[in-house]
């Protein structure tokens, strides 16, 4: 992708949101750690510095090398970035008199500044810092203030360098997107050419060049990501794409059969492989979530290795990896904490001779859906809820047994079917049930029971990086709970998860 925006990550929980807002402007951007970004910046048109949990006054604070950026290309410094520029360029950063966190309103905006075009005084912004810029850096010019923050925004005379102490990327900053657009489009002159059509055209050409006449094997899951990846590859290489749908024994109820059915008529070469016993045997006795994920990843690779040996001409393994997978697995290639590993991120073992191709690696989930629509994929398929690669294994807390899988499949089916029948499915980003390693005392008829507890989870989100729990109707929850307890043997209690991400993740493991 040309005309990129480079986002340097200092470990902020909001870094991915910066990328999301930039992408919403049809501008391609990439996230790199502050201490490990490309040495060749010739394809980048602008740079954004993220916030950070660190104080610039701390000994272990991140110190980026900005020698190839500062004064040489447009630079926007957010929160920590703004304080960093001040602290090391002749200004003063000190603890705030009061902790500056949450909503604030601009009380002053310097007239005639393109950076604040379309932004009115009293515009709401979101603060999240305990230090503040007391004195501007050398050649600094104040652009905006709030009631409590004198230097809420400033620029450096003689440079295309802007700095703000609030977060334009969060929804609470009502004109945040406008400010980002002003900087990127009006000031940095970055083209807004990152559209689904442009992505498809460029990716198909890239895949043709990369893969050539080689055969490619792709693991289909029935979900949005792998399906879009398959159709993209099919456009590029046609019958040289061989799709495999593996039953890992951890799919939703009857999903193996229904997914194979849905791919009929799409023109894809799809083979079903029932490896459920192989996966469940490998998982026997394993309770640790990371070990589960890695075990599933290993067995997937073994299955694909077996299948790819059918033809000596298969050279590539295609995967539906998307950007959040990469971000959460490899710490945005740097400083922020790894949240979890993904079965389809991290390369292949030495014994496997296939090379990896990941056409969606740089896309967020909502972007994948838009690309899918451009490719003409059925809206019902694109509207499917995300489902974790490790399947129900990470929704069964503790060890995995066939009996537990059966219980959870039955519970999940009642929940998902209920969402559909009540017209709630499309109002939810992702939903599922979790089997807890807890037994609960109950009464059924005149008998005392001691059976399993299940938690229901439904969240709303744009890209999975942040999520809020969904306020499902009480009548619906009552009906679903009643149906689960009456229809699923072994369950006598149902709870509803009302945690948001952060601090909780969408999945429990």
C-alpha cells in the first residue's frame, strides 16, 4: 500500500483506535513500536505518535529516535507524544494539579488554524493523563486550551508538527475524526484512496505475482475471514486454490455439515476433513488456555500438512489472519503486552514445506466485511458472528471432554437460535456460551441437582478491539435460560456476562 501513515506505538490501550479512525478516512496506516519501525520511510506521508502508560519523566520512559521524522514530514503527537516533544525540546512537563482524565471541553481555539477547521469552541475532548505540558517546547505555539489544561494543543513553528494532549481517536472526542482529517488530508496531503475496491484490485494483482501458478491450500472455517480470503485467492489463482474445511470437534452444533453446504455454488474447490477425534485426543487432560490454543494450532498444521501432501504442487498455506490477530499476538510488533496467541499467527514449523500467504493480514474485521461485499459474497454469510479459531475449547474452562463439548454445543444452539428467532442476531457483534468449571446446587421437581453452570456472552463492537456487553431484553434472557435448563441435560444454572472489553476480553480464555 502506498501513501501510508505510520503510527508509532508507545504501549497505549488506544493505539489500535487511532488506526481505526485513520482507516475510516480511507487512508491506509500501519502500527509499529516506537523502537522498531521501518528505516525506509519514503512511502509514508505522515507519522502519528500514540499515547502511553508511561510518564516522560520516568527513567524507563520510551525514547523514540525521531531524527528521520521530526521536521522532515508531518507529525502528529498524541498525549504521551505531545508531552515527549515538550519535555525533550525545551518545554516543561510536570504532574497535573488535578488528574486530567475523562471528558473536557475546549475553551480556547486559535483562530485561522487549519488543524481545527470545523471544530468549534466547547467541543468535547477526552483526556487521559496525570502529567501535563506546563511550558511549550522551543518554537511552540498554543493552539487550544480546556478549562484545566492550558496547552491542550500546540504546533511547532517552522515544522509541520502538531501535538495534542487529548485523544482524538476515542468516540468521546466528538470532533476527533475531523481533527485527524484536518491533519492528514488538509495539512499532510495524504490521499484518501484506501477503499474496498482498491484493496481488492491491488491484492488480486499482488497474489497473482506472489503465488504465480503454484497451488495453494486454504483452511476454511465457515467464518467471514477465511471465506473472504478464499474468494480473493480464487479471483487471483482460480482452480489452483484448494480449500479444506476441518472438523476439529469444537465447532457449533451441526456446523460441519451446514458449512460444507453453504460453500456449494460459490465456485470454490472445498474438501471436508473430519479430524474431530484427532483434536479431542490431543486436548485430553489440558486445562491451560494457552496450551489449548497451541495444541489446536499444532494439530491444525499436522492436518494441513497431511492434506497438502496429496499434491506435490501445493506450495502455499493460505490463512484468514486479520490485523487484530496480529496485534494481539505479537504486541503490535513491540511494546504493548501480548494478550493471547492465535492458532494462525506465528509461522509454520520447520518440517512443513509450505509458505504462508495471508491476504487479509492488514485488515480489521469491518474492513474484511466491506471487502467481502465488494467481492459479491452473500450478506448472510458476511453477517455471521466471529467465532474463535480454537472453537469451543476456549469456551470450556478447564479440560476438554466429548461430554462437555456436547453440553456446550447444545447450550450454544439454544442461545444462537434464540437470538435469530427474536430478531437480535444482527444487533450483536458476537455471542456465545461458556461452560464454567463450576457445579451448582439446584432443584428440579422434588430432586436436588448438582450440575453445570453456563455463562452467556453477547457483545457489540466495531472491530473486536474494544467491546461493550449487549443489553439483551430480560424477557429474552428469561426464555433462553429456561430453554437451556429444560433442554440441556447437565446444566441447572445460567448467568449473563456484563463485562466490557477492556478490562475483560470477549472470550473467557
